[in-house]
């Protein structure tokens, strides 16, 4: 459109290149995201939806309409704009793929994965070569050298998609198992070998008459990789080490990294021009000596070979990005931090564009006859058979049992994203046509789609659950030190105490540190397990955090802050990490609590907006309440971890000096705890917790010991559900309840207030409302869940709620601690079981 023109004046807005491109981007992203919704329930990787989205936009579905294709994806717009941006995004993505492959880890694990990796390459490559003859005779363009074609087919059959596999292993909780570690190491080696083979394949495609060029290509790649490793990596490593592990990566380091990516890709693209000039000069000098009798010099031959190599891969400068990713340091969590900088842009924008462009080359009509569909079936069987059989046998020889070996075989059969990139390179290089491309794309989708269901069937989580979570890291250690793992535990009034503190984010750290300090001041035998919980998402950085858990624990700011706090306060702490789906948070917490034989699990819940007891941690807390082998406390923080000093922001320093000295007191001073005590296991457990922290200086506790008048209990049943008055009316308090109250009353700073009321709800609410944001209200889970007759209030999950719970969840400004004693624990009082 010209300047000043618009669609209001009757001008077609799609005649403007930018307007057309923006429309293409919106349509591509919308289609891929819409397809991802149902696939997410099938636990399929995001790449599947992006590939299918590209197919839907292509000639197989929407672009069957010529008007749609001419309007939205006109042929003239694809190479200059869509392909250019898609290729740039692919360079960045291959850089991230290289980041996932840590050469040091590969070197350490090579001995345990070498046989599986070699078998996973050799046998599929061999069967791919065998079937390539039939594919070549039936469907290939015969101007393509058969040598180039069968090598390409061998690579396409033998490749393993490392990024997709890493995510599957993380989702299935296999990363910490023997199967997962062996598979990751073998797949990483497989991936690196496959990319080397791909370089040779592309060289052979463009140099069918002289295979010596493949050797020169290999030497060129090795030379460039060595230059990056010995010249560029030290520079990046220097920049990384200048940044403390807990700090954000410096802008200089980010600049150097992405400049290196562009330079690496540019060198591959522009080397052809340099070699042309060197070759011309060499030929000129040679002709001056004796052009008629002398053969081309070695320099001329090498330059010619390198020129042809760069011509082969020049428009696909992805190899430069991939190599730069491999040499990028992983120290101080640098690789993860760099990934976090660009992964969203790549996954949301660039990859869908790339697969949309790829999908425009996919035509289901090209496999419309029985011969073509028969070939599809044959290719799927051969690809699966070669990979699964080779890796399974190698795993069995390596010492795994048959079930584990088959699991490794099916996992290594994952094709996914890398396979599709290889197929696109082959299509653009001319070694395969649209029909063969479509056949192999179907094979890649089937092999990737089948991985999760089959692995879930032959190797269910119940068979390796003891290895899956962080519990495996601490279980043996605790058993060796005499801990009663596998048994129920609760908090005792005296002696040692083990606490599991959950750390889902930095916003929960102040309150968790404050609670830990309160327990630490009252207990010399305090041990803390700090469980860092990270939600697994579609981001590559989350998968990298799971696979590099040790490095993540060293560099994660949440863990570092809590670890430093514990060291300063001389509290024994062990930091742990779990990266899991939100639905698996509870399992990880429960398993860790069981393996560590902890007495108390402390679960923080964020209070952002009105979601007081909603969100992932709240959902996990409900499941932990039901199945935990120890006491559980759900903590809603509304400022309890903040110092209770007065707000001096609006006062001058001179005025502040005259203020009450308590304004500068240590954290915890002038904070109050309100505890309505009705009786029962949960209230007694909450009382014991208060007893352990109540002696902290500056902390005052008000205990409202409630007895409900007997006459108020009549007719207070509601459909079989107990009410507050049902639980206490006319019942004498048990001896255990009275003993707990007596011990609590002996703690300095604790005030016991006894009341007898017909309906204590309003009184409890009125007293609780006297406490502010820096105070804490403690309730037992049984009282918290009590549903009074006639109440219409509902919890966040839609279940009926008591006015007390509804007020605590939605109206109260004080922090909240809900305590539940494990149902498996018997309460012992003076030698008797209560």
C-alpha cells in the first residue's frame, strides 16, 4: 500500500508485504496453538502440534483452496520473507539444541552408552540403506545420485530427536533412573554423530562424482569446531566466571554469545566467496608457472572443496549455530540462563513459522495410491525395527533387563523435530521429492506419537518409582543413619526435628526462612530439607534444569538464598530439586518426606490476587494432606515473614530516632499468633508446633480454648456432616487435650483464654479480625474443614465451607497456618494411646 492508503479507501491491505507477513504469523501461531490443546491431554510434545499445524495450512488441508493459498500464502511471498525468517529461527533453535549437549557430560557417560549409541546408528542406517533401493526405483528423481540417496535414507532412519526425548524423559520421571540416564547419554551421542553424518550427506548430494569432498567437509567441520572450542570458548568462559552464580547473566556475555552465533553462521555462508577468490589466485599463479602441464595445487583443491561444501550447507547455516551451542559453557548455569533469554521467542514464533513453511511442501495427495501407502507402512516398520531392535539388544548386552532394554529401544526411536529438519534439508537440496518427503514425515510423526503410550505400558512408573524423584537421593542416606523411613512421623514437643520446606519460588523464601528461624531458635537438633520445586513446562530451559540438577542447585538463586540463610543461622540444611508437572508436585513432596523420615512438611501457598488457596501448590497441598506420612502444614503468607518494624518511609530520620526502639527490633518481634483450640489430633499437633516456636523472643501467642455449651448441639447435623458444635458440645475435653494445653501454658509469652459459648463462630471471627498482616492465625485442619449447618459458603474447589474457612481464605489479612497430623500416627499421652 502506498503512504496514506488504507483498506477504508478500498485498497487491499494484503498487498503490503508487512501486512501480509503479520497475517501469516497470526494464522500460523493460532493454528498450531489450537492443535496443541487436545494433544496436550495425550502428553504429546509441542513439536507435534507445530508440524500438524504446518500440514493443516499446507496443500493437504487449507491450501487445497487455491484462493486461500493465493491470498494468505502466495508463492511469491514464501522464499523472500517466510523462509528467510524461518531459517534464521532455525539457526537459533539449533544453537539451543547444541546447548543441551554438554561435551563434558558426554565424555563422562560415553563408556556406558557407547554400545547403545553405535547400535542405534549402525543397524537403522543399514536397514535404511537396504530399503532405499526400493524407494529410489519407485519414487526418486533419477538425476540424483543413488549414493547420495541411500546415505540420506540411512541418516533419516537412524536419527534420534534429543530435545523431544529429553522432555519425554522428564515428563515420565525417567531422568534419574538407570534407563533415563543411559538413554540420555546414548541419544546425545547419537544426535552428535547424526549431525556429522548429515554434513557428509549434504556434501555428497552436491558432489556426487567425487566423494573426496565429503572428507574435506568433515575436516572443515572439525577445524571450525576446534577453533570454536580453543579460541571462542575460553572467551565465553571468562565472561561467565566474572558473573557470580546467583546473579543474572551479564549483557556482555549475552552479546558475545549471540554475536558468536551470527558470526559462526556467517562464516559458513561467506566462506564460498573467500574460497572463490583464493582459488582464482591459486589458479592464476599456477598458470604463470606452467598452466598447461601442472595439476591444480593442493591449496586450490582444498579451497574448491571448501567452496562446494559451503555452497552445500550455506543456505542452511544451522551448523554454525549448532557448533556454537556445543562449545557454550555450562558453568554457573550459563547455558540455562542463555536458553531462558530466547526460548520463548523461538518456540512461539520461529519454529511455527519454520514448520508452516515445511508443511506447505507436505502433500497427502502425493501418497494417494496403494503403492505409496504400502511404502509408508514399510518405512515405518523398517525405521522402528532397526532402531528398536538395535538399541534393545545393545541395552541387554550392557546389563539392563529385557523390560528396561525395550524401554530404551522405544525411547531411542523418537524422531521428532530433528528428523523433520533433516527431511527439509534433503528436500531443499533436491535429494528427495515431495512424495518421499511426505512418506518420511508420516514416519516421523508416527514414531514420535507412539513413544509415550508404549513406554507407559511396558515400563509404568510403579516399576521405577523408587528411583524417580529426589527421594532416591536421600532415602539410602537416611536409612544408613537409622531413620525410620516408610513410617509415619509427627512433631514432638522436645528433641530433634526434621522439616521439609517447599520452595516453589523466591516470593516464598522470606516466610520459609522466618519459620525455619523460629524452629531453629527453639531446637538444637533441627534438620531441614529444602525442596526446590520447578514446574515443568514446554520451555527447553526447564528440561535442562532437570537434566543438570546438580548445576541448577549450585546456581539457583532461590536455593542459594535459603542455603546462605541456613549457614548463617547454623541450621543443618540439605537442598533438593524437582522439576515436574504441576500434577506431580504432591507425589514428589510425599516421596521426599517419606524417604527423609521428616516430621513436618511446610507447604507455602501464594496469595496473588484473589487466589488465596488456589494454584498449583494449593492443589498439591490438598493431595499431600490426604497421603502424607507425617504432619503437614499449609502456610498462606500475607506478610508474616516481614519484620514488624514500623513503616518509616514517610518519617524523617530524627523522628525515627525518637520512635519506639522496637521499631528496629530483630525479625519476629511484636508478632502475634492467634490459635483457636477446640481439641482433637490436629489441634494438638498445632499446639505442639506453637510450643516449639512460641518461646522465640518478641513473639506472643493467644490461645482461645473453646468449649461449646451442650444445649447448642441439638439438631445441628447437616446431612451427616459434622459441625463445629457437633464436635465439641457437651463433651469433656480429653486428658490429652488438657495435657497439651498445660504444656503450652508453661511457654513464656503464651496466654490461654478459656471460653464457653453456644455458638463460638462469631466470637472466633471477631477475635481473629483483631490480628494484622504480620500476625499468624493457626488452625487445625479438622476445624478448618468443619462445615456448619445451613452454611452457603463454598471453598475455591466448590465444596461447602465454614464461615471460618471462608473468612480465612478470602477476607483475613493475617497469615494462615493449617496443621494436620498424619492419620497414621497414634497420639501417645503418658504411656497411653489416645
